[in-house]
């Protein structure tokens, strides 16, 4: 019978395989590195994971990562009373925030409409968004959702739900990326780029 790794090692590999983008071979390599490399310090990784899981909670307002009731973004008084940018996941806040182009508040829906996966409006944080709008009276709601079928369906649904509130609802522009040539753009991107043109 062929030799195999000990059971604890195989258990570690199985857990690593649960991570996104980690296949069987990658999981095995990571496990070997963690257990055999002198700079790995697996106990530090375990402690960091435990502390993060125990202390990080969703922000009570926008859904971003926080260690208290409100995240650092929602705690900034200078952002209050401004626009609310609606995103699908909390991680979508980071690229917008790092761009430095937006200085308002955010709201993570916790997903998008996906009927085939049994995700409807009730599974998303739409009601908390409506409550925030009624309470905070922002100047504008910006929808920054994906451009795929589910993202478009979620955008269209939200547009209909938000219309009666009387607050301007916009969506982020879509078009050619900076430095991108026309030969690499797909048909839908070109249509949106042409439709969203503005004076030069």
C-alpha cells in the first residue's frame, strides 16, 4: 500500500482547499510550506485568524468590516448627509475608497438578486437601505453594482424601489478602461461607452 501523509496533514490540506482559488496541489504546497519552512510560524497565522474571526463584525450601518458598532468610514462626521454608494459586497467598498474619488457613505447589499440561487430581495440588505435613506436623507443614491445579468437585475429592481422616495438615483458610468484600446473592448462595453459619451 502506498504511503500517504498523516491524518492531521490531510485535514489541513482539506481545510486549505476550501479557500477560493486553492486547488489540491496548491493546498498541499501551502500545507508543506506552513509545516516545514522556518519562516512560516503557523502558530502566528492561527492566532491571527482566531483574533480576526473573534473581533471583526459587519458595520451596523453599511456592512463594511469593523471592530465596533460602526466602521471608520461611517464614523467620519464629514461624510454624513452626503451621497450613499450602494455596492454588492463589503469588499467592493475598498477599490472605490482607494480611488479617492468618492467621499460619501456606502451601503453593502450582501449580494445581488439571483433567483436560480434562491437569492431574492428578502435575502439582501434592501430594507436597511430604505430605512437609512428615510433617516439620513442623502443627496443622492449611487448604484455601483456589477454589469452582468444579476447586477443589472439588481440595479433595475433598486431603481424601481427607490424612485418613490424622491431622491436622485444614479449609476456609475461604464465604458473603456484607462489605457484600453478599442480592439480589446467587447460589444456591450462599446455600446455603453458610446451611450455614455459627454462633451470633450
